[in-house]
C-alpha cells in the first residue's frame, strides 16, 4: 500500500495563510495522507507544527532548503 503525498505550494504567502492552506487541505484528506507544504515564510517552521500538534496530526519533518521552508505532516483524524 502506497501512502498518498499531497504537495502544497504556499510560497510568497505570509502568516497565517500557509497554515490556513494546510488546514483547508487536511480537512478533505484521509487519515495517513502525508502533506508537504513548501513555504517562503520562515514562521511556518513553528506555526504549522504547532497547528498540527493542537489538532492531533503528526509532524514528520520540518527544515529549510535553498531559502524555502518545508513542513511535512501526517494527517490523523479521530475515528
């Protein structure tokens, strides 16, 4: 079974828009789906993981690469 991975391009968006883009997409995805957000706002390295923790999703990774900030979470919905 292959895990689905969704890429969200949130470059050139400032807080809180990257979090809102992730939140809106996660609401329509199944548990286990991976969501990777690529952003230009460094605040997402804190904001998206904090949002994910509050809502029960699992942080997979967050890092900076070539001036962009990437955050990957696993969607977890309560059964």
